[in-house]
């Protein structure tokens, strides 16, 4: 005998968004005619143009995934020495810096939204510093104007990890709107299956001015083994190309992404209705001038890791699987032991210990959101 509990499907933190099968089938059918499966084919070029338009960035290059996009972007700027970044992120951000032979210097984050605390950057700058790599974590857009002022004053590059920030826009004091991918010198987006917009695996580098062709050319060469033309190889590049099946998935998903973002917004609103004012639970602050993509639903427990872990266990027992994003902090990873130290970023360490990222995807039923919040309310103290 199966009782009702057992028939419930498990609920994971996310669920990859897919277009109607027929839409994808119709598009990839053309590949059986062309036999061009990769190496910047028509779908690649079509998606590149469509995303430039959607993201509002003149400059864009597509990549096989977000991580390679960031690695090759750091390489393209020929950075040296130290790079100031944040430990409250996914492994990729720091690894991309270290794999470029650069030294990561960890800046602590703001308690309110988990982004880099701009007020702590200048104390970390030395004569070896060449860049700042902040992260719009959970889609919370960094204090970009403060970061840019500091970067200008010290002659540093600003390269954003915008993996979580697809499609977000910032409205300036004068009313002008800027795509988040136009901030700083350049930004990296991830189109991984679990992100708001996916190409199965994929990523992009964007920058404000498409006229700045040098960066585009450099990135194009780097993702294609450093090849300049049939008989010239100018850089030690790698293979970072997005294939045609991935680009076709992106073209289909782009038709639906606005509707998915709106549905995510409804899910987040329901979470907020249930959780706002609940003692011991804090929701992250969002910038009033940012149009959110509702990428994640992080909640912070005032009771710290004991309460966070109790809620995690209670939800797991119900077949609900949130994630402890981002725990541990990158500076607590075994691979950085003796090099980085989580005690140097106490706010990030505390946030990582007390945060839980709740299930969030466009079609998450209201009843499940309410059930999740019920379990939280029972276990928070
Ligand atoms: C997903 C993610 C990446 C890496 O992107 P991939 O497309 O998975 O390679 C980098 N940084 C952050 C913050 C991410 O969440």
C-alpha cells in the first residue's frame, strides 16, 4: 500500500527549462541537411545576434560553457599578479582566476545581499593588483558604480561573473536603462541547464561597446585554439566553441525565457508572502533599480548553521531538496588550504553557514511552495 506521501515526486532546487519538443526538432532538422555541427555555424551566429539584442550589449562572444568563457576572458585581458574577488560564489569564479596563473585575493561580502562589499576593496589593493572580479550572486547586482569608481582610481579592470544575472537591467538615476552585461569592462554569463536561460551547456562574454572589436577578435581566437587564419596561430588558446545543437536550444529557449522569468517572479512572490515576517528568517535585499530575473530564492537563518541544517534535514525527509548555496565558501575548499583562509572573510563565512537556496523553477506548484514554507516555519526558532 502506498500512502499519499509516497506518491509525491521529489522536488529539487531547480528543474531545467525546455522548449516544446517540436520547436527544437524543427530547428535541429536543418543540421541533417547542412552537416555543419559546430565551428560557428548558422545557429551560433543567429543566437549571437539575438542575445546581443536581448541583453542590450554591443559586444558578445558565445562559449561552450560559462567557466571557459570566464577563463578565456581573463586570458584575453592579459592580467598579471593579484585579482580581487569574492569567496561567496560557485567554484568556477576562483578556479578561473587561479587557472590563469593569477592570485585570488578575497574581499568580504555584504550581509544584506551577498555581493562584494565595495567599502573593503581599497584595503586589499597592492601594486600587484590588476583586476576586480565581483559576482552578481543570486542575480543580486553588485554596487557597480562604487566598484567602477575604485577601479578607475587605481587603473584596474572590472570583470563580472554574471552567471546568475541573465537578462537583468539597471535603471540609472537619469532614467537610462543598462543591461547588466554592459557593466565594467566585460561580463561572463552561464547558460548551463540549471540557469534561467540555458543552451544545455553554454556561456557568453558580453561588453558594452560592439565597436571595441579587438576584444571580440581576441576572444574568438582564444576559443578556437588561438588560430588567426589557416597558417597562423597567434595565441595559446583552447577549445571554447559552442556547438550548433546548443545554439539551437538557445534559440528555442530565448522565445520562452520572458514567460519563464515572469513565472519565476510569481513563485518568488509566493515565497515572500509566506516567509516575510517569519521570525528567524531573513530574505535578501534586492536593489530597487534592478529588474530581477528571479534566478534564486535564498533564505538566511538567524540561528545559523544549526537551524539551517535542521531545516535542510526536515525538507529532505519530505522529499524536498534545497541546496546550501554557497556553502562552503571557496576560501574554505580543501584545494585552497594554506593559501586562502575563510576567517579573513567573516561575513561570507557566516552567510555560507546560514543560507539555504529553496526550490525555484517556473512551474513549481503553489501548493508545494506553501508546503516548503510550512516545513521551514515548523523548524525555525
Ligand atoms: C554556473 C556558474 C558558473 C559556471 O558556469 P558553467 O556554465 O556551469 O560553466 C560560474 N559562476 C557562477 C557563479 C555560476 O553559478
